C-alpha cells in the first residue's frame, strides 16, 4: 500500500477502507502495520466504550509530528490532558457559547463588510484567505478578548497552513525517526518560530492581568493542576496554541469547500438562499435566526462528512483487546478515520457525492452514531464542536444574505492531504452584492 499512499494518500486510504467492507484490517506500511478500524461499531468501541484502553500516544502516528508544535496539554494524554480539558471545558459549554453569539455576529458582520469593496469593482477574492480573516476577527474577539490582533492572528493561520503540509511526509512515513531529516522539516521549524514570535509574548503579558480576564489565556493562567500548582508558561503556551488552532482551523477549511459545491449544485445553493432570505431577510443575522437555519446545518454536516478536519485518529492499545473478533495486542497502533468511514459505500449511499439530504432528521436518527464522527468521539471529542456550528451558520448566513458569487475556476478542487484536508488549488470568487445589501 505504501507506494499508493505516497502518490495519493487520501484516495489510497479511502480505497483501503472500502476494501475492508467494515472488517478490521492491518495496513502494510513496511515495518509499521497499524490496525485500520472502519466499522462504526468498532469505532465506537475504540473511541468511547473502551477509550481508557486506547491512548493518544504522543510518540505515535500523527501525534509525534504535530506534538512538536503543540507540546503537552489539551492535545496530549494522561493527567496533563485531563487537567487542561477540565480547565478549558467551561469555556465551551452550550450556555457559554450561546452567550458569545451576539459578539461573534457583530464581529463577523464587520469583517464581511470589507468584502463590499471588491464586490463593487468585480475584483476576485481568495475565499480561503477572506474566511480566515473573518474567523480570526470573530474568534479573537470572543475567545481571546482581542489580545491577539487580526493581522497577528493571520500570521499564525498562515504558519498553521505551512505546518499542516510540512508534517505530511512524517505522517505518511511514520516509522522514520525524528532525527532523520525529512522534506518539510525546515518549513515546520520556521512556522513554529512564527507561532511563538506572535503568541508567546502575549501569553507572558497576560499573566499580570489574568485575574481580570475572561478569555482563554487568562483562564489558563488562573487554572491549577490537580495538585494545586499554577500552570507554567510552557503549558499555557501549549494550550493557547492548541486552542487557537482548534477554534480557527475547522471553520476556515470546511467553509472553503462550501463554494465549489454550491457552484456544482445550484439546487443546493437555491435552497440555502431561500432559507436565509426567509429566516434572515435584510436584517443582520442574529441569535434567534440560528435555530431556524436547518438546511444550512444540513449543508455543514455534509461538508464535514466529506472533509472532516480530524481526519486521522490514531490510538495505542494499553492492554490487549478484541475488536470485531480480531485480537489486538498491547502496544499496537489502532487507527480510526472519519475521512475513510464517512466515504465508505458500506455505510453511505453514493459516498463521493455531495448531498445534504443525508442529514434530514429521520436519516440521522436511523444512522449509526459513529458513521459520522467528524469531531471524534468519547472523552477526546473536540471541545469546539458546538462553537463551530454556530459560527459557521453565522458566516454562511451573513455572506449569502449579502452576496451572490461566481467561481473563477469552476469545479470542486482535488483533495490535498495535510494535517487538515485542503483544496489542491485556491478557491477564488467574484462576489456581487444582492439588492438588499445594496439598499443597506
């Protein structure tokens, strides 16, 4: 499988999953042979029912490369992970996230205003870059209390993008020791330096005012470990970097895929426009609109099915186990992948087609919970899931209530495998203001 994995990693992994038909299988990567878990029953067993037996090993597949950026903390395992999650979880409860909606809606609206200028003169925009700017404007306000400026946040986003591609050689060849130079290593180190140049001084400066703040960094400085110690600067840095990535990466990347699919499926675009016009009209998008944007939520779920951000979920078996009748030895690597399971014909009809109708409520109820797990599952399920849906709905509704669009290059781009799933080319749009936005 290794040659196919090097040529086109995404297609090779999806094909491997389809060949299993849902049975547990071993992937032959030479000296490294992880177990591939694709059936929703087996995914649930590993991620939820026996989660204590399957640890997110920092020296294992996927985590070893990215750990060089995030260090120990919320993206780790064991006591440090549990302490970080306990400290940060209150910031992502439904009640807390809903309290952010008004501020987030205002920030998104102000950021979208800046698209009026290119739309008036017909100047194309790189929608990936523009969505990064919009997301940063909102997240820096509601989660980081504007301690990180939007230009600085964009520097970090650009560095994240470089890192996401730079780690792929090490993910594809996981048995290569870190001491062995690999393509992308120099880019990775340079990008990590940029992240630290931006965020570490802000982390340090925030310590003095932590008692007064209600943002991520202040919360981390006020937190205490299980034995009562204050976090040191390195762990506050690690969790700040991790939370920055987790709260920006998903929305930026998933929404970049929206526009090519709407262009290819005008009937979906028409339903979105109809719903947004009916629910929002010519008003600013507000908190009370979000519950009515049901089709918008279906579209987001279908995008997450095709392009889950956490596309690879490796675990290491602490003790021997049996999954699907297959014996798993202690220390073995077990890999679940939303990218694979969510595109398998064994569990989805026409899995490569974009069809939001899959997420009608009755279909969701009839489907296995772990046939669609773009945010992972069990104790490690992404804290920011609820935040993503509200923020993404606000962005989509705000943009589609104001603009119609045309792709400069029609067609859905190919899939580029990185730490997150990215288009192989930039997605550029020409925007045209609606009559309502022009009147406003």
